C-alpha cells in the first residue's frame, strides 16, 4: 500500500471513531508547505461544517483517535483545522525498501484512440500531440496491467480520396510506378488539388470515384489501396522514429467500418433518433441545444446517400464496445473536435450502443504554436511536415551533444542525438498542461537546465556514472536505507510518491504531472548529491550503501518515468 493510501485509511478510521459520518473524507494531500509537514489532512473543516461544530476542536478529536505510531513523528493542528503530518524517517526508509505493486487492483480493457491522421496527406506537426500524448497514456495503462488496445483511427475514406485516385490513375497511365508517383505525398496532394480545381472533367471523375470506391468498385479500390499502402508505410516510419508504440496491427481506419454504416443508420432511424431533414438523415440533440434552445444537429447521412465522419465514429463505437469489449474508451483528439465527440457519445448512449458503465472520454488538447504565438508553420506559411521536424530535432541534438562531449565516437553521438532530439520534442509537449496551447521553442526544449528531457537524461547519466566509478552493478543493487540528512529525506519522500502520481495520471490523463514529478525528483537528487557525499573517503560503508541505494532508486525511477513518456535514456551523453 502506498503511504498516501495508508494514511488515508488510518485517518478515515480516526474520523469514524470521532463520530464523523462516513461520507466525510480525510482530504489528504501533499503539504503545500513542507516546513510544516509532509502531508496535510483537511477533512476536519468540511466535517465540522456538516456537524456544525468547531473545526479545530474536531481536528483535535480526530487526532485523539489517530494512531500513526511508527509512521509519523509529528501531528499538528494548524490554521482553521488542518492536520499537518510529518513522517518518521525510519518508516520512510523502510517504505523505500518495500516493493509497491504498480499494477492496478482493477485491470480493465481500455481502448486508446490516438494519432489517427488522415492519409490523404503526409503527417504534419498537427498530428504530434495526439500521437505522443496518446502513446504515453497507452504505455502507462499497460504498465499498470490493463488490457490496452491501441486504435489508430486513420482517415482513409473521405471525399479527397476520389481526387487522389483520379490523380494516381493519370500517373500510372503515363507509365509511372505508384511508389515513384507517391514518393512525395504532399506534392502529390497539391498536384491533384490543382487538377481538381482547374479541370472540371477531372473534378467530375474524382467525385464519381469516391462513390465508386465506397460502393466497392474494384478498379477504384485497387488504386486506393496503392495510395493507402504508401501513406501508411510513411506513417509507420514516423512512429518508429518517434519511438511510439503504433504498428500496422493497431490501424483500424474509417474504411473498416464501412460495412456497418447501413446498420448504424437503420438502428438510429428505428429508434427515432435519426430523422429526415431536407433530404438528409439527422440526429437532433436537445442535450447540446444552443442558447436559443435549438437542438444541435448531427448529420449521419447526406441527401445524396453518403455517410459522414460521425456515422463511422458511431459504427466504431459499437465495434469498440461490442467486439473489443472495452470498459473505458479514451480519445486523444484536438479540442476543435469537442462538439463532434459530444454528439457521438450522447448519440451512442441514447441508441444503447454503449452501456452506462462504460466510460467514454475525450481528452482534448490545445494547439502547438510557433514563436510568434500563431499555429506553428514554415517560414513560407506552409504546414511543417513531421518528418522534417524530427530530422531537425536530431540534427540540433547532434550538434549539442558533440559540443558537450567531444570524446564520444560518431556512432555514439548518432544514437545519443536521436534519443535527446526526439525526447526533447516529446517532453516539451508532454510537460505542458494538455488542454493549453503551447509555444514550440527549440532552445528551451533542448536546454540541459530546467524541466526538459535533456536535463532528466543528463541526471540519469550522472547517477549511472556514480555506479561505474564505484564499480557496483546498479541493476542488482540493494541495501538498507538510513535517512539522516534533510536532503536524503526529501529525496526518499519524493521516491515514494511515484505510484501515486501514476495513479492520478491514469485517471485524469494529464501526463504533465509525470514530468513535473520527474523534474522535482531529479532536482531533489541533485541537491542530495551536492550535500551528501557518496564515494568520498571517510564516508562509512553503511552510509555509502544507503546513499547508493537512494541513487539506484532515483535512476530507476527517472528511467521508468521517461519510459512511460516514450523517452529513452543512455549511459553517457
Ligand atoms: N482522422 C481524424 C482527424 O485527423 C481524427 C480521428 C480521431 N479519432 C476518431 N475516432 N474520431 O481529424
């Protein structure tokens, strides 16, 4: 059991013994002012309000019934009725030694929908956030022992594909190979768009091709498949470079729900949820009415018979619930699709596609901005290709690493630069509050100081070098910990909080809490290392072993935390 869980239990018992009704909770939190204690319990105030009594007196009553012998050294009532708790050093040291199970007591089947780019174009920076935030949650939930099903809901079925296959037909007609024609997907898209806008005959053909494709025409289907294969291969390569755990088997694109769209529509019509409106079929949602009371419309079939993004998402929802048996479904999609997701969730529940106990969660995020505070663009104002951004990250890291450590071989530099460059981009994003916009800043993210990936990777290498110097194997190292110096205590206390942070992030899906934690941990380690000599002459062997143990646990926790963010560590940098 974590320290927090233990304290919670003991305080809840004491509250009960003090005659406080059970819905009142201890309201335990890390102390805002560490000089007054490690944790604080704020539950006496709320309980006193309910019982109409004096909160300080009630806090005293709780203390009278609270047994934290051997756990806390000091219990103090402060202010209007906070209880400050200072942990006992030996207890803390002993907690460090006990292997706390990081697996969830209630393993679930969790579908994580992330990355999900449209295949018509090359991946650009707009896909970065979903890809890396979703991946970190998938990693964390997997680490906690949940059955994680990654789903890449790629867009491969929209109207643009008519235009693209008409263009591809043109190229192949001139004897060009598909691979070559599609070598630059971005250019290919621009070309086809130009044809579409300038040539009415081409445009008509493109429109006819979408309909043919969606109704199963073999010729269109073949051309489409050629295009999709190239585009998917490109994306899989990006995932690999990004160290993101998405592979071919996770792709469940829009087209895979095509066969079920008629059934979805029929179910909605039968239940009276979808109704005729100007030739289209529309679901009107009073739950999302605007301020005039007009219900929010969601079109599920166009007047020409075509289905929409929303229709596929409803079919997809049925698949995730019925076939994948999800308990929880997480969507990592841009905040601009919030209304769409709300419409899909509400309709899915009203149509009984989703049972009430299944959790549907849209975890939205803000936009990545350029230094000018506007959405990130190239100098010329175009979208930045993700592939180019990653190349630049590695190049910048290479320069940095070779300046910092000229003794490294060029092979070593190449490996390190990839980990540092890619890690920097990912961490810069993950460390910001998910729902906010943020400014993309090369210098800040690649800095070796502050809350950055290079800082943490560097802290890791420093700890590992201590073990190399001591000629001790860090992996298998285990020694009893004795906490005497204040910096040792701060570090040990931080180490015990890792699982609590992970549990919180597994619930709220805000990975920046992991980053904040790791940064504080690394900072606590640095102060400890400055104040508490480890390998110096004159340090007795018990102290040395205790400190090496703190070092080992710090390194392992940093590496584990970064791994959950999809960031790699190295021995040297
Ligand atoms: N392909 C969509 C886009 O690029 C994102 C899909 C997200 N997932 C979903 N189930 N709607 O905007």
